[in-house]
């Protein structure tokens, strides 16, 4: 029989002896066409001390039958069912049942390299100062117009060190959710996934980073990220541009309140979008002093400072809301050439 809501069932061999080192959370709903390959990629890991929690989130296809078949073949696979719709609910159910010292994420759309867990466990064992480690990803797609997603993955793959993850956290999610391995005490101390209408992974990263949690990424591409027209990141309102920005602006404002030390705030970017985002930041309690751009702009009722006339490091704090991919890096390069330090004197949040 199927597991009931929040209920945990085991394969026929009974309870596991001892606790596994890694608990893998794999939620699924109506993904039977890719689920088998995703599960197989975890079963084929060279690191064997794991449990795989398959969390059915209301599937109406053959996915649950596939999951049951796998659990009968491998006693390390446990079946969960979460009736409340939404990946955040499913993941929180998984966290509540996880036994491992480390928690790994996996999506039903993707495939992991056989050495993924071995590499990530070794990294966390060797780096006690880091609590979350991701991997680079290999991008695969069946969508004709996928340049934006491909560029996003390429950008994520450039971010490796804890410092890079920290200073780039307001640009976008700096690491792919299905690649992460993290220490279980993180959700015990800082909470699990927010179930509101927001991107649950980026919100979690911002919340944990605000608490001082250090993130890193191994340089190997250890997950094939399969992009398709029906992937949640393309179809669900929780992953819209507005949802991402309304989530990160709250954490940006909280961080700025702690770090501004009276410095006036200047917004880089004068487009309608940049001014709308500046208004959202003001609504979070951050006063905007002026705007800047590479070309002169007339902004009725607003202060404009030409980019070549910006004050020196330590005198102001600059937030770039320019969202075009690549432009933020050029902004950072220019400000750095003026002696400003990213994460101290300016931040990219486009």
C-alpha cells in the first residue's frame, strides 16, 4: 500500500542497521519519465553510506510504482508521501525523517555523476568551516530558446569559494539546489524550507548566509541539470523574477541595515525596472540618496550622480540593480577599479 501523508515505509528487508552518513532528499510529482534515471544515478554512487528518501508529492502517474519497485530492490531507499502540495512541504517532510549526518538534494529531472557524493562528503569532512557544498553542473536542455538558462548555469559555475558565494548571493541563487550537500545541524539551528510563495532554495541560502553559514562549490561538474519546458523553475510562479526579487530585497535590506553605518545609498541603474526595485528597497526601510549610470540621465525629483563623479570608497554604499547578464560584472570591474570593494562598498543585486 502507498505511504500516507508524512508516513515513512521501508523496503522488505526491514529497518537499517545504524544511521547512514548521508540522507538524500528526492521529491517527485508526475515525473515518471525522468524519475527512474534520477534514482539510478543515486543508487550508482561510489559512496554507499546513504539513504534515499523518495517523497511523493501527489503524483498521478507511474512515479509511485517506480519508487516502490526501487525500494523493494534496495533497502536503503525509503518512501514518503506528503499530501500538502509544493516542493518546500515535501522537502520539510524529508528533513523531518532524515537520519543522516549530511543532507543531499536531488531532483527527479536530473542525474548525478557516480562520484558526486564521495566528492562532496570528502570536501565537508576536510573543510569544517564550510557547511554547504554544491557542484558545478552540466546543462542539458530540450527547450529551443534556452540561452538565458544556459548563461545562468555558466554564471553559477564560475562561483566556487565561500567569499564568491557570499558577495554574489543577491544577484541570483549562486548554486544549483539539486547539487547541494549540507550539514544536518543547519536546519536544526536555522530552520528548514519556507513554504510561502517564493523560491524556497534562494530564500534558504539567504537566510543561512545571514546567519553566517559558509557555502562553497567543488569545481567538477557532478550533476546533469536537465532543463525542459515543464520544469518548475520555468513554470511555477514561485520562481518568477518578481518572486525572486521580493525575496532577496528583504534579506538585502536586513543586511544593509547592519552594515551601512550611516553611509548614503546610491543605486546603479536608472531604468524603470531599477527605479521600481529601488522603491521596493525603500519600502524595506532603506533610504535612497541618489542614482548613477554610465550616461547622463534626467530623473525628475531624484538626484543623479555621473559614474565618474561617484564618491570614494567608504563614503557611500552602491547597490546595482542592473539585471542584464554580464553588465553586473562590468559594473563590479569599474567600481573595483575606483578602489571600492564588493561586499563592503557595493553589492550586485540585479
